[in-house]
C-alpha cells in the first residue's frame, strides 16, 4: 500500500487550517487517514506548525511520500535534514554523535533565522502602528481646528443676530409709546387767539338787576285792577 504524507483541510471559509496526516494515496483528501502527525496553520505570520517529529521521521524512513507542501513543512522543521544525517551514519560517513552535533548546529541557525524574521515583523508592525497613530493624531488635530473655527463662526453669527434683533426692537418700542392728546397741550395759535375775559363785579350786577324787580312790582296792581273789573262786566 502506497502511503502519503499530506494535508487534510479543516476550518471555515476564509480561515482554513490543515492537519498533517498519513493516508493511503487512493483515499480522498479529506477522507480516511492512518495517523495524524501534526497541524499547519497558514493564517499566522509566520505560519504555525505543530509536528510530531519522531513520527514524521519514522514514516519518511519507511517510504511514505510527502506532497510538495508537506515536504516544505518537514524541511523547515528539520525532519528531512535529520533523515539525511542518519543516512550518512548508516553509510559510515560520520558517527551518530557528529550527526547529532551537525543537526543541533543546523537547528540553532534555523531558530536564529526564525527569531530574526519574527523581530523584523514585529518592528514593521510597530512602525506601521506608530505611523497610523501619527496619521490619526494629525486628522484629529485638523478636525479639532475645523470644529473650533466653525464654533467661533457660529458664536459670531449669534452675536450679530442678537445685535440685529435688539436694533429692530428699539424702533418698535418707540412707536408703541402713547402720544399726548393735542387738546391737553395748548398750541401757540390757541394762546394767541384767546383773550382775557373781564368779570363783572357781583355788586354791579345786583345793582343793575334791581330796577327790573321794581318794574315787576309796578305791574302787579294792573293785574289786580283787572280782577276788580270782572264783576262790573257781569
């Protein structure tokens, strides 16, 4: 039975991660598998790999064939390097201790390279965040200045409106005040046409009216004479 080391897809749409499995080459990609030896998540930077190193090395030694992607993963984890060194030990090129030293040196260099890559990514992320923060501060400053200018314009417009309203109210108040009737205030013409009225003394009036009463008294006997003449006619 031909066995393959390949990836089995999991996760949701837009966020896929994979299991590293040993499966029959005739089985479907996401079908039945023999053993799961790790996982691979490409959504992180750098990609996250969890691998059972010894089991992956065992399956390579017994003839399992990795796919292109899994070959790159196994190479990055040092499985292929370890297989190569163990092949040299079998051929007698060097001892097992020397093979282990070479593998440790390779693994240390690989880890240093990964750490440098991670530090570069972190620095780039921090610089991007700083640039974004500076841009946000600039935008906020511009918005604050624009808001202050707009507020000042509104305050000025409000003051102008209040002054205009006050100026319009002043003539209206003057027009609404009641006017003094013309009859109460004498005009120059009236004062010029009026003449002083001389009052007749009371004693003179009484003196002039006294003869009138005497005439009335004088006429009274005539009336009595007519009364006396009435029986004669009968």
